[in-house]
């Protein structure tokens, strides 16, 4: 795939970036929740929470289900054209927007908050997965076009979740005043401090200068955060035809108003979700609890929670909603109603999300059923970590498996000590087994002579087992001391990709620290290499070919 935007080529590498792509099942990583693993297995506990357990080859089933539900296609296309106005748009995007006016075009969607410079790496990974999944489903659905869509969470008001990112492990924070406004409407006030922090992190030189200039093209002083995010994501993924949609649009919301009115008068979401929660909480942890009214109200540029009454809550003050002012742009769905809004206006086949997102989608099927809106396929996004080829080769040379990168510091040091002391530990285990077998046989013989003697021997044997376990721990402790140098070096590599006590790189590190090191082609190669086989964690071994 050639970049749709030539501005990125100045930071390109000189050849292949990802030199090895190692795929590991989610379950083997020890990093994913029971509900995510059960979804992948098609566990019976989750059957009532989905229409059908998802596989990409089932695309025709999802097309048939979605086809019978009307979509406001012309309104959707008009809104997208309006939202893209003034932005340089790749032909692939234009063609996909136009195609959405046809009944044979559908979407695969993901979404995220408007994080600074895209925020954590999984922002890029989930979009890459969505692009690949849209292509795969198109192959399995007859005479159908499938468009990848990114939904901007522009109406979110949690500024503290979007105002920072980490580049090469160092924090960049956008400090500005925020009083509860939807983050998408924020102007880029005090953004010069962000540029200064970026300059402090990246060494002086042409690469740092070019990367900073690239980002500055998208975070213009005249932009809102929503406009900046759309511009940046479009530059990164427009060549793949990714369509970016902002739900904060009165024309789009007009088609959601029947559900808004029903929520205000009947609290239908709470009743439906609580019923679903009762089934889920028998085996899993509930992600989100519904409120009586799952809406926000815009007043004076701010977003306030709607409560029963209905009133909106402005601090401690309860203010009745003015029915004369009821218009689509006044309402904003919360985390539980937003998926319903999305599925009302998009001809959507599948939603791609992380384990946490999919967990709360599993609470929602009952709400969709009572609303008469088709519930989409739930596609658990895959995960990945980018590891430098030099570090990976060193790791293998030390005798480790790639999967051992996922170990905690304690388990890693124990594994190193156990390998170093394997000969001694094997002898101990063999000796213990021999003693155990002889003691068992003796206990049988003694039981015929005297049950009391047999019980005495069994008690002695239990003490022996305890002694052997204690001896094993002491042997491992001794080898930890002997292997201290290797443990230190191994932990340095592990912690650089799995910071803290094994958290995932994708949940913290920003893509642009990796782009600075490897070139923009890394993003293309992630799109190319990411597996859409459900439940796959990819270890992407990367080489800086400019070295």
C-alpha cells in the first residue's frame, strides 16, 4: 500500500520495518479478562448476550440482518461531506462516502476518545484491525462494499483522559482550563507548551523537526480538538478509505430523537441493561451501571447530566428541561446509549473494540432488542507490541522464548533461576519421587500391620514434602543470586516493552515515538501484518533500516 499522503514520505525508512511477526493466542499471554476469553471461545454463558458469535466469514449473515433495517443514508452522506469540508480528502475516502448512499454498502466501525496525538498505541491498532476486517468481510459478502469507519468520541467531557500521551516513555501533557465542555469543541489554547514538551523529548535533528512539522499541520491554532483529530487520523489512514465520523451533529442526531424521547419518558435503557446485567453478573464483573436517564444535556456550551424529572443537574441545582428547546443538538448519549445512536445512523455490520469496550457492549443486547435496532457483530480487537530486532535477538540468544516477555518481574527471575538450576532441581525431584514411591509402598505394608503406624508414616511423609518444597525454594533463591546479572538485563528489556508489573506497551506508548525511530511505514506494516484471526496477540519485531 502506497501512502495516500506524500507528506509522510520524508520520515520513511529505507525498506522493510517489521522483520518478524510472531502471533500468540490471547490465553497464553495472561493479559486478558475471563469475559474476553470466553467470548473468543463462544462460551455458552455469553450466548444470550450476542446474536451470534463472530467470525469474519459470517459476513453474509450480518449483511442479511442489517439490510432489513433502514439507514438514513442521505443524511449520513451529507453530514460526512459537511464534516470533511475544508480538509484534503483522499479519493479512497471520497469514494467510500459516496458509496454509503447505496443500499449494498455497509460499515465496520471502531471508536475512541480524542486523545492527544492519538494517545496510546492501541488507538492505531484498533483502526488497523477495523481496516483489515472491513476488507475481509467484503470478501465474504456477495456484491457488497464494506467501509471502515472511525467514530470520534467528540462529546466526551473527560479532559483528563485525553490531554496527555507518552512518547518514548516520557509524558507530554496539554495544560488548559476545562470546565466540563465536550472535548471535541475545545480550541487548542495553550498548545505551544505541547510543542515545547515534544521538542524536549526528541533529540535535535532533521527527523525530530520533520515529525514536529507533520503534527503541526494537523493541530492548527484555528482548529478544535475534533478538527485536529480528524485531520491527523485522515492523514494516517485516508489512503485505506477510512471514514471518520463525528456524532456531534444535529442532523445525525435528529434520527436518534425517537430513542431520546423514549429514554426521557420510560427510562428504557436502564430497565433493559439491568435485566442483562443480572445474567452477566452470575459469572463476570459488570463494566457500567445504567442511570435512570442515560443522556446529557447541552446548555451554554457545557454538557450536564440528565436526571429523572426530567431535569439537568448543574452542580447542586436541578433545572427542568425546557421542552420548547428540545432539539437534537441539545442531547448527548452517554456510554450506554452511544452504541445505540451509532447503530441507528450507520449501516453497521460489526463493532471492533478492546476487552473493556466489548464487555459493556455485552450488557446492551436487551436494550437494542426493545429499540428494534439490529445488534452488531462484536469483534474483539487484536493486540500487539513493537519490539526492536536487536532486543529480540538478544532475548532469544539468552535462551528465552518470546512468550516469556509476558512474565511478571517475579516470574521472570524465577524462570531464569529455574533454568540455571535445572540439573540440581531435576535431581531433587527425581530423588523426591523415588522416596515418595517407596514410602507409599511401605505405608501400604504397615497399614496391614497397624493403621496407627501407617498414619504416623504418612505424617512423616507430609513433613518430608514440606522440607523438599522449602529446599526447592532455597535452591531457586541461590540461583537468583548467581544469575543476578542476567536477571537485571532481561528485566531491562522486558520492562521497556511491558512497563510496570507487565502492563502492555499498547496501553501507554504513543505511535509517534515508534514512527520517529522506524519511519512512517511502520503504520502501514501494522495494517498489513495485524491478524484478524480472533484472539491473536502479535509481537512485531522491528528493524530501523536507517541504522
